[in-house]
């Protein structure tokens, strides 16, 4: 895949606005300010494909990006306290409506800040993805902020607090050192190719 050719497609503030799913969708989810926009920009080798903000809760819409026959879906960050309850409810309805819908979601990248223990919202999301049988990968962002000792400490903590941690594919990621970027790209390409093969087999049948 030529990642430089990724383009912004559309954004939606209400679930009812989102068109029917027609092709593979790969999703990015995580707490507010965890680094989803930064990760998206690194994957696609762009400075501002996704808008990066230092203000938590800035992404209040579901943003769709397109590359070849794949949509990349950036969900609003969850867990940001300093917004009105009505706005929190709208975000929750948007996220839950999307994830519960009958869509071609082939993979979810769930981002967690490697410097901190997972929040209740993170654990809730992990349990939701497991119960919904949605395939997911955990990306531990801001990995460059920790030294080797603190990394090992946090990995031990994640193993104790995240359900089925040993069975989950986990990728440390850094926007500064590019750690994890190629691994994420490889998983994207494998996921897209598997979806294409499955679709081709269905057409033959």
C-alpha cells in the first residue's frame, strides 16, 4: 500500500449521518489525547492528515480516511471529563452506535498511554471488544517517554490489569523514534489482504 496516498474522506457528528459500510474498515480508538491523530499521521507519513491538538477531547466526530479500498476510522477520544454531560452522551452514542452496527470492521487499534495504568474506560473498551468478538491490537503510545526499567514495570502492570493480556498483540509506539510504525503498517496490509481474499472467495461461491 502506498501510504502517502491516504486521503481525508469525511467526518460525522451523529451516527445516523454515517453511510452504510461498503468496504474494509480499520478503526482507531482510545482515550482523549492518547495520540490517535499523531499515530495516523505517522502511519501515512503525513504531517497533518489528521489534526493533532494539545487540547483533550478535540476530536468530537468520527473521521474517515481512505486508502485504496480501505477506510481508516478515527473515533472520538473517550474519558475526557471537562465537557458537558450532553456532549459526553453524544460521543458515547457515536462510538457505541458505530461499534455495535453491522459494519465491515476488520480490526481495531486500541491506543493506551504506556506511561499510565489503563483507565476504567480502557478496560471497559477492551471487554467490549472481546465480548463483541472484534479483532483488536493494543498500541502503547509515547513509549519513548519511558526508560527500560519503567517499561518493564508498566508491562507487568498491564499484564495484571488488562484481561487476556498474554493473548493480545501489543505494540509499543513512539512518534519520536518511529518505533512500532512498520509493525502497524504490516498488520494493516495483512488485514486488508485477508479481507480482499475473503471477499473474492465469497464472490466465487
